[in-house]
C-alpha cells in the first residue's frame, strides 16, 4: 500500500441513480469507484478477493468503491493489470461526466 494517502485506493460503483459525492470524495471518485465495484461484481470477486489482488484490505476496497477514499493512478493501473480490464473501463463514466460539463 502506498504512503501517499490512506485513501489511495478509493472510489464507487456504476449505478443508474445519480449520487451526490461523499463527504470526503468527489463525484469523479464516486464514478471511478462505481466502475471498480461493477467490474468486481461482474467477475464474481469479493472485496476481500480484489483487496488481495491489489494489496489492500477489504475495508479499503469498500471505501474506494463508495468514493470515500480516492484511488491512486498507480493502484488503478494495478487493478487494470490484475483483472484484465482496460484503464479506460474504469474512467469512462468520469470522462463522460467531465465532457458533459464542458
């Protein structure tokens, strides 16, 4: 686990419902976390399984998925490599959100 922030691994799940950002994270953190959760569920991984793959606790995975903690780019890349998903998969909803705001 990186020493940059305890919330290196943080963000939410893709959901059709609109969510407000958590008290500690941004809407972008929520959107990326949502994608991580969706990928985890699609691959029948528990939070513990994903945590083991990327070297964090299940609690950290939970905080990432909910947007309470922000995930570092290096840790997101590790998620991408370990799960076989592209980096674009994890950031596509956040990218669309930003593009819609322009």
